[in-house]
C-alpha cells in the first residue's frame, strides 16, 4: 500500500515509529555520526554564510540537519554511533530528530533510486559556478507569472538572482541576514512575507528550526505553491509532496559545496509523486 501522506512533521515521526513507512526504527542503527561547521563567502560578496550540520549515516544513506550555532555540541557524536533511530527520533533536540527522520527515509528509499526524480548534474567548477547552477535548478521548479512575488525563506543571494531571472520578485526572509548582497532589506518576520507571497521557496532548515509546519499549513490553506530546497531533511521534505509541497530540490550528502567535481541533485514535482506513489517495504 502507499505511504500515508502526513500533514505535520510530528505526524510523520509518529507514523515511522509505528512502522507505517517501512522497517521498525528500533531495528535500524546509526553506523556513524559527525558534526560539521562550514563557512562560505562567494567571490564579490561581503556575506559569509555560517553553517553547522549534524550527519547520521545508516548503511548506504545519510540523514542531515543544519542547525544554529550553540544548539548542538560536537560531543553529541561521541556516543551516537550505535544508537537506534528510534532512540534518536525521541531525542529532545529538534536537529537530532530531523537528522534521524532523514536518515530513516533516505535508508528506506534513497534519492538515487527514486524513479520519478529528475537528476540534475551540477558542473565541475568554482563555488560561484556551482552555486549559480544549483540555484537556477531550484528556481526552475517555480511556475510563476512575470512580477509574481516569491517569499524566499532562508536567503541565498544567487537564488534571489535566479528568481529575478525567471521574472519573479523575491521577498527575502532570514533569521541571520539583515540585507541582501545588493543592500536590500531582509525581513525576519516570516508571517509578513508569507502574506504577500504568490509562491514560496523555503530551505530545508525550516525543518530544523520548527517553522516548516507553519509554512506548509499556510501554503495548503491559501493554495500557494511551495518549493523546498533541501540539504537538511531532503527525504523528510519529500514525504510532503502532494501534501503541501509542490516541488523539491533535494541534495543528498556529500553536498555540492563540499566538492569541485560534478555532483547530482534531485528534482521532484508533486504531480509526479502522486502518479508514482512510494510503497512501504
């Protein structure tokens, strides 16, 4: 039978704990855990991006969650290898829970095995070349009219450019950045930009900071297209296709910024997901 379509992250977690999506998470063990701190400043920009990641490996797949500085200590990884995913799905840390969810769903069905996903190869090149290619691929998931206002929840400057190239008007929102690369103000009020938006593009980091459910409900209630671009929780976001998420750009670890060589991201559309439902195993 097809997987149930969740409406919230908590509902998805409960379904996994009950075995509705595949094997019992008590029987799935983390084989390695690691913590990354990564900074990037693209050429010509005065913005430095600071990113912290928790990675959990389960067999041939990884689960990932980005988090804010200070939310999770590297010491967590000291004993996490060998934990069951059930244990981590019940963690008090939202970042740990999302990484565990992602690890479970990536293990059940890796992106590389998803027949409905379109594989997009990012070219060999500098960080700037690869970032522009990635963000053009994300913007390509948008089906918007010229002049449409697009809420961008989680600001990446090349993605603002890609939205503009498609005729959209970006409404940037971020908890850490105050201006774009071009000096334009960045809102820290997600509700404000959502109310104006004809479409929404949100990062997977919204899963880790707890705002994903709010964005999802807004887009369902107002029938607003929602595109998610995810390194964090890319398989978690995939579970919400046809349940609020319109399209998804998913990157499995190792992420594009960690390589100069060609890598693959996976693009999904809700209508294709509905035509080819995932099966529990």
